[in-house]
C-alpha cells in the first residue's frame, strides 16, 4: 500500500508504504548506517541488523515494517519504522491487544520535517486495524528527542521505567553455589510454571508457548536445593520446590549484533589490557572489560522469578549458569536482563553499573478515537498492582 502524507509540515513528495524486502533492503541498510554515523562523536553503542532490516519483528506473528519515501516515482527512502501486535496481560490475568513500536529511523538530512511523526501515525493506523487497544514504545530515558516525539507530538504517556541490567561475559567461568541443582525444563513445563507465577504481572504474553518453542530460545532453567527431591520430568507436577529460581535464555545473536564505537585509543588499550590479563590469569578472577569494540551478540534473560528462603542465592547461581552458557557461545559479549524497578529479583541479578541503566523509559498510548473516554480504571491511568513486568525477549 502507498499513502500520500498530507500534513503541512511534511514535504509533499513523501509517501509511506510497506517495506518490500527485494526492493528496499539495501536502501534501508544504508539509511540505518547513516543514522548510526550521525550519532557518533562520543562513545556509543551501535546496532547492526545483520543485513535483514525486518528481522527484529519476524518472531511476532503479526508484524509490519513501513518506509517513508521522498521524491517522485521510486524516491529515496528517508525513514523507517517497525511494529507488531501481541496479546499481553495488564495485571490480574486481564489480557489486551498491544502494539509495540520500535526501530524508528529518519535520515539526518530529512529530520524536523514531520516524517517521524507521520511514520508513527501510519503505523498506529495499521495496529488499530489489527485490533490493538494500546501502543507502547521503549527508549533510553536520556533520549529526549525520542521521548519528546512520542509524548508531545504523538500523545504518548510515560508509563513504566524498568531497569536494564547488563553482565559482560568474562574470559572465565562463574562459580555455581554448592548444594544447588540446576535443571533444564521442557517447554510444556516452562509454560505451565510461567502462566502460574506471572498471572498477575504486566506484559505477560499470551503466546508464551510460541516464545518458548522459538529457535532463538536456548531453554528454561530452574535452580533449587539439592536436598529437595523434585523430578522435573514427571508427567504431572503439582508442587514446585519450596525454594527455587527460574529463568529463560534468548539468543539475539541471530537477530542483531552490538558494537561500541567512539572511545579513545587510551581507553581502548586499557580495556583490552584487562581482557588479556584476565584470559592469561583466570584464577585471579579479575573484572575484565569484554571485547565490545568488535561486533558481539547478546543473550537476554527473561522470565526471571524466585521464591523461598534461599531464593536470592539460587538466582545468583542461576545467573552464573547463564553467564557460563554465554561464555561457551562464541561471539556473545554480554548477558542482559530487564526487570521492573520494584521486582525483588532485581537485587539478585549480577551486573555492571557502568553497562546498566536504572531507568528504561516505556511510553504508552490508548488507540482509538479522541472522543472515547477512558474509565478511571484504564491501564495507562493507574499504578500497577504488581511489582513484576514481564519483558518479552522479542522486544530486544
């Protein structure tokens, strides 16, 4: 489809249409490269979409990518946006259809023309056609340009501020606590447990079974005391261990890679020096700086939950186990987890403060006619009754 943009502040020769892989792939890659170059000048983390601009949304069953084209006929692609629609909880086992907006890019030479706003509006129209009741986006809380675009021009509301915790992958293995058993759960058992423990959380996906069976999912793992007799392979499991920790691992290496650019030669030498020393003298267990100056992949930890007397110790060992999985995966440079600020599991997740950030800004909007009045109990107008936010690994 092709829709002419009528807004006065947008050039008349701009049209928004659906992405065509055969026709647009090279142009979109070049656009994203120019956007990355425009952000340089200071140390920054840049993303490489591995030659497949739409790969970030393909794991979602309902997804789309739009491009903004400038010029007559087959004009220059000057903007791009991605989106998907999924069914999630908004608390207390209530499910709603939610649109997720990501990957908005506008050519540095065509900014401040309203192209970004138009792309968001066109994507929202598509999401409403697919039945979405709400739309949300996530960005770094310091990204004022993005926040202003969505909150001021597109009427989004600042909603939740989860915490992003990043653990670099070291040259050595992390120790697992003594007396702790770690087992891999089947997708069927994982789904059953997750639906039970996250029933009252926010953003828990209705298609969790599809996530757990996706090829990017490394598996779900549970840690519990060895002195507790519990068989995860039993046909019927009625009770969970009285003390346990659980998480799943999602491999984003097949979707995108990251790279740090813009550091000084002195900083680079210092960071690589600690990495070399750590590799040569692993028994010292130095907090080495990983090689993030070349493209590296990331493992995302999601579905993190812990219960019982030994919960914190079990979660720390389970995170160490996940780190060791990443260490054995060549090219994986970091393990990432995003959790609610008030989620008890937050304090048990190992991370580096210099890599992590306390607030990831999520903004939300109710889709529909402006004449519609939201009830006082509407999701976006109330505080969450749960401290837990389930972060969908497909959102990364």
